[in-house]
């Protein structure tokens, strides 16, 4: 059945059509789908009885525009049956919350009878509502609603989960009400644990709602308490997971934060997190779920959807699951500049340790929207060498124009703007590009940058992030590579610094031993080792063995300074590709090849690194990342900023296993992203993976490309 559009339907028809699409996609039995539709109708009869519009006043704000209904897509174990889930509000818009409570309870009772119960269970009214709802004379004037209903259907079963408003009184009073519910339901061990952890996590944790699963047999299931954050850092989450003893889930939670980076600020906006403490029927078993309101700092549904796909992929779940849900809902193409559909993305785990990802969606209105400010290759068009060469030239022209006083700057960290490091990085990215791609201003810009870089060397002999920072092996290694690749002499003092950063075993640290702040910053890491070893020009076999020993079980190298594992992975592959030793032969890199085939990138920076990795591994499938890069180029020739750098806390040795790992920063000037893409596209051209005329040198290939 075709889904109606906003101009031809009312909310009940639009959302009802989406329910039908989701039920079909979940392969619900006809009997279950019919009962689910009846439950939907009972619960939303009044609240959705109005036309589609830009805003929906009169009820609480389940969505930002007031629409009183939200879908929840859950992606977990592949063997689990697919589900249809939603949260809704009952009642006539504009009526008082106190007046609507009776109607909401009546509708909940009808829904209970539709799923096979005799009505609202007595324990729910006596042991939950009696503990949570205010007396008539204490009814809060600010409440817009008191009760909502969550519904979930799978296979033969439909479950109900009513939510009660906790937003009244001081935080301590709210915590106590939660405790009384646990006590009334006989969850004594859960109550003890709640009391134990409250002293550790209550700061900036506002109890805002409580829900109890009504199981198909009518018994109480999980008791879920929802805590909304104020303006907090990642340390807030780390305290919660530490208090519950959920250290094993730090890496997965780190993935959630990394795929939705919040750049240039350590503190997240208020209400960025809704954390759910789940007390399971097995008394004393507590788990956590973290819902992230990425719309607080991300401006487009498309970016949030890509982040969700990356999270699913990194947790070993189906990254295409969200696409199927959106298709079943009849969603229009997601946009880069508006958040109309995706509301929250959540990570949770079960008592058995398994993970799941929840994505919360406002019912989408199927009206297509444009994707602005991007160049597009036509649908079905396969990029040709001319397309790639033109993109490289546009990028080079933009990069030339972005130079300031003979060098490039980007990022803004507490120690200031990066200049020496960024300039050295750009020069290394440009070093492999044939000179014929650059015009006269481009050659002049490179010469000016080299002269500036030589003058920017510190009295200690190397280079740092900027002139106020100590020399480090990353900046120095990049500067040495830049000078050497352009035929300029390398200062011996710079090589001495790199050797001081080298450790037994072959790895190289960012800073030498006994430097300040030391700790993890003086420990060898994969982000720096390949660059520094190449710059030194010695110890490559030993470094290769060390790098292969650092590779994670998924075939990739873990990043220390970056959010993406593709940066250290691309650097490691560059080093390994230049060696002829047993480590790089045969099946040694097969896990990395498999990871590169599955990897879901986000942003031009990651996509360019993915392209480089696939080229290094001789993976033939380069069409999709290439097309993404060409599509995402801005009209001015740059690519949107997407190189996320983490200023990892010096005491953190494994940021991938730490929730509060350090503040993330973005290349707001687009310098690093654009330079990285240019290098990847040029590498693709020079490998002749595109249909070049055979057996021609670089200049002839470029000429042929221009004539295509």
C-alpha cells in the first residue's frame, strides 16, 4: 500500500500506514499485526486525530515539534526476532494533564485487554502509580502529561510498558520514589544497589521518568528509571558505568561517543544524554542503556544515520538495519542540513553481555528534500579519470588559497592553533602528487610552506604542534618527510629527537622519555610509529613486527590521537607495503583486508583513508568510496571538515577502553580533510585502477585524462 504524503492525510493515516509497513517488514503474523493495529488505534485515537503540520501543540514533547508518537528500532542479535516498537501519548490535545490521566489509564486498560490481560494489573496501580503520582492538591502546574505508553511486538507477543512522569520535587525526592517502587515490587537487592550507587552518580543525574514492563503474563518485568543529564562531560557516563560494574562495556560506549563526536568542547549540552537504569526481574541485576541526543550538536539526519550505521558495524551488528527501517517507514531521502526524523541513538546491553542499538525516529513525512552545497555525479555514472583529476585540481586550488603567510593552520586546542604540524602534514600529502596537477600558484604555495617550515624549527632541533609546544615525534616525523620528499636537507637534530622517542621493540612514542607530561604520551603508539620510522630511515623491520603485534582482533590498528582507526591503519599499511619481509606476505594481512571490505566510513576524511587502505591492500572495490568523495566535494574545491582529533588525557593509555578519554577537536578550517582526500584521489589515479590508457607515464596519463 503506498504511504500517503503530508498534503493528503491526517496523522493517524500517516502513522498507521507506517505501522503497516513496519509490521510487514518484521514479518509479524497476521493475527499479531491485527492486534497491534487495534492497540495502536486505542492508544492514539485522540492524540493523532489531526492533520500533519509543522508543530503539534497541546501535549508533551515526545518529539521536538510536539508530535505525540515516536518509533523505536532495536538492532541486536541476528537470531532475535524483528520487532515493531513505539512510544505514544493518549488524550485530546489541549486538555489538562490531570484530566488526561484518567483517559490514559482507561486506554492502557483497553490495550491490556487486547493483548490478553484482564486490564491494568492491580500491582501496577497499587505498587507503582500509588508511589509515583501526586495527590490532587499537589498536582504540578508545569506537567503537560503524567503517563505515556510504550508498545513492542515480536512474533506472537505484544508487550506494554507504561511510563510515569517523575519531574516534580527535588532530585532526592525522585530517587526515593524510585526506591519505594523497587521496595513495593519486592526488588530488595535492586533497592540496595540503588542506594549504593546513588552516592556515586546522583550529581547531574535528574530522574525524569519510570517505566515498568507489563509482561505477557501480567507480571512486572524490568523496572526502568530514566535520568536526564545536565551539561556534563564524558566523565558523567564513566561514573555511572563504573558504579554499576559495567567496565566491560566501556569499549562499546566509547564507540557510541566516537561515531557521534562532539568537537571542540569537553562539556556536552544539557539533555544530551538520557541514561536508563534497568532493574531486571532477577532481583539485584542492573544494566544500563545510554540514549544520545545527537541532534543537540549535529544538524542533519544523514550524518546521524551514518553514525548509527557505523556504530552497528563496529558492534558486529547489521549496519544496513536502519536503512530497512527507514524504507519500511517510507522515509524521504535524509538531509545533511535538517534533523526531521532521527531523534536519539542508544546503546544498551543485556545481563548476558550482548549489545543492542536503539534508534528513535519521529514518523517521517515522505516529502523529498534536496541535499545542498555538494557536487553530485549523475545517478548511475561511474567516475572516470577526468572526474577524479578535476576534483584533485579543484582541491589543490582551494588548498593554495587557504594558505596564510606561507603556511597552513587548523584546529584550536587549549595550547592554540596548529601550524607546524598542519603545514608538515599538508606537505606530506602533496608530495606524491605529480607536478603537472599544480598550477603556478600551487608550486609557489608549496615552496613558501617549505621555507616557512624550515624557519619554524625549534631550538631543540625538531617541530611541535606549534611554536609554544615541545617537539614531538609526529610533527617532527611529518616535517622530515616533507623536507626529504622535496629534496631538502634534513636537520640531524630532528632525527636525534625521533630516535629518543623510539622504544625497545620498535615502537615510537609521541614524546621522549622523562618529558612532561609523560605517562601515555611517552608510550609508543600506532598513530606515530610508521611516520617516525619512515622519517628516521632505519628500524623498519623491527617496527613492522611491533605494529603487527599491536593490531586489534578486528584487523585494524587502534587510534590514540584520532577517532578513526583508519588513520593508524593507513599509516601502518604504508610502512608494511614498503618492506619485503615475511610479515607482509601471505595471509598476514587477511584480517585487515576483510575489515576494509566491511568498514562503514563517515565523512570525507575517513572515506579517503578507507580508499588508501583498499589501494594498499590491492582491494579492487574502490568505486563506492570514490563516488562518495566526488559527491561530497564542496563547490569551492574543499571537502567538509571531518578529521576528528582527540586530545587524549595523558593518564589514559587505552582511549578505546575509556569513556572519559579526552576532548575531541575538528579541523574546522577543512585543511587536514581536504589534503587527505587529495592524496587518496591522486593515489588512485597513479595506481591506474581507473581505465587509463595503457603504458603511459604520469604526464602522458594526465594529458590523456584532460582529453577524455
